[in-house]
C-alpha cells in the first residue's frame, strides 16, 4: 500500500523542462506498468511517457499545456488498488509552483490541453503532499505579488498577457500599471454593445511546438551575431541535367528535385570550410567541426517548423539523397518522425518551395554556424557575352555565425556552391 512518486524523466539533449502536451489518464484510473500515460514535448518532438509501475493514479502534477521541470513530480501512484477520497475519477489535483503561496485545493474537470483549474472550497486530502493554488492553472506560472493579482482581478486583466520586468519575469505593480495605461485593459474587457465597430479579439495560448519554435528562434537571434549573404545562380544547365536524369530514372528511384543537387554540392563545398559544418559552444568557447555532414531540412508541418536530419549525407548518391529527403519530410509532416531523426544536424537547408521569394535572411539553427536558404527559381533576362538571353536563375541566401565564420569565408563558401551548381558535372567528380 505504498505511494510511488514518478518524476518527470530526463529526456536528453540537455532539456531542463518539458511541456505536458496531453494526458492519457486521469486521477482515479488504474494503470499497468508500461502503459502510455502522457505525451511530453521536448525541444524537438513529442515523446510518449509510459508508467513505471502498476497502480492507482492519485495525483497529476498539472493540466495539459503546462510546463514542468525535469525531476519534478509528474504523477503520484498508489501501488495497491485502494481507493482514496482525493482520487475521484475525472479530477486532477494541481500542485502549486514552489514560487507561489498555496491557499486552497484546486481541481480540473478534465486534463485536455489548456483546461482551466477551478478553485474549490474543499480541504486538501491527506494524500496530497502540498495544497494547490487558487486561480487558473496558468496563473501558477506567473510570478507576482498578491496585491498585483488582486488589482488585476479588479480590472479584469489576464496576467498571462502582462510582460514582467522583474527577475524571472516577475510582474510588478508598475508593470501592471503600464499595461493598463497602454490600453491593455480594453483588450481584456468585453466589447461594448453600443460599439460601432467589431472589436472582438481572441487570445491564443502559445504552447507545444509553437512555443518551442519561438524560444529557439528568439535565443538564436539574440545570442548569435548573424550576417547574411545572397548570390544569384544560373541553374539553366542544372535544370537540363535534372530533367534528363528524371526522364531516365529507374522505377525504384525517387524523382529528383533541386534540393538533392544542392545537398550534393554543399557536401563537396564544406569540405574546404569545416567551420561551416560545425557546432559552436559559446559557454565552453569550443568549436566542434564535423567530418560527417548531417543536413537538417527545415520542414513546415501542421504543428509548426521541424528540422528532420539526413544523417551521413556524404555517404549518399543523388538518388539516395532524393529518397531520404522524401522519406524524412513525409514522416515529419505526418507527425511520426522519431526523436533521433530530429536531432544532430550540422548544417541546415531551408526552402520555401513553391512559395519562393527573391531573398530570405534565415535564422541559424543553433548550435550550428551556417544555414543555406533556397529562393525562387525563375526565368530572367540576363546578359551573356553582350547579349540579353533568358536563363533560369535563383538567388541563394545564407546566414552565418560571425563569431566563427568571417564574411570573406562565408562568401567563399557560397561562391564555391555557385561554381558547382552552375557546372553540375563538377558535383559528381
């Protein structure tokens, strides 16, 4: 009849916290060892968490959509089949953050993503290790004083919308006052029935993959001194070769797009620029240069941007590159990519595909030092030997970490790519 506290496991990759994407159990359920109990978001993918023991679910740490620190209690099990007053099916006892002041028990009627925890007047069960916080589940993550919370309630302000300027984002009285002065109070109140225009707004909680993308992009843009370099490339000869190869491909061979050629050219080019196929650790002040080329392919999915990785791309021929490119992007869009397929890239290619665009300034996929952006391929008039001719042209964008790759070196890499792509036979010799 012992209790078992299951801690949020370390999911690798230096992760210190994870978002609980979805619960597959509720308080009061009896689960079996190795049963799928929750989906947890890491920096790269959703990971299935299974039960380490068999038993009765006494307590869940939080509602779906919340973030939990690695090592914090995720679930409290009772190993025996005894029921408990707190283990009422369909309820979730929400545990307060260590930085909050507990005051009453909170129950959530369902653990669906974004569910709101409603305060109750009941006293905590003897099984509950700590009482819960009054208010919504998301308020447990907000650092502020009771007086600020009271003022926010009186003014119908959602503190999740207020940016805190104190340590760890703590919201001060002046932060709230500035928010109200800036008109934030109007966004939080219902529109007046006599309003002459539609002022309806929708507040969407940023969570899951979108939250991870935002954090990573912000960190990369703030911590990496980017510079971008753009060059136009004449792909007329390459397009003729690509069409010829596709017309003569075998039934088992994948159709060639432009990307496999860029991959093959990039593999050849970075051999002379090892600092561009590398990871930079700014804390340790070390650069890890990779002999193998693991190419990340920025891929848009329904849930947001993923970067599946073509491992050891230097060992693949053009047809194998095309096949692996198709496979890895398909499983990413289907949501079935494995964690190992979404980590470990050493250099990234990003392309907007049919949307195109003339120029992009891509953000580096940290801790890498280089990212290559593919823009629109289109016919344009250009001057060749004093005459205006129509050629198939494309701008190739790139961004580099200026701490590691000097401007001259980055330009040299792109010029090497240009020579290879404009003379595609050189890619294969």
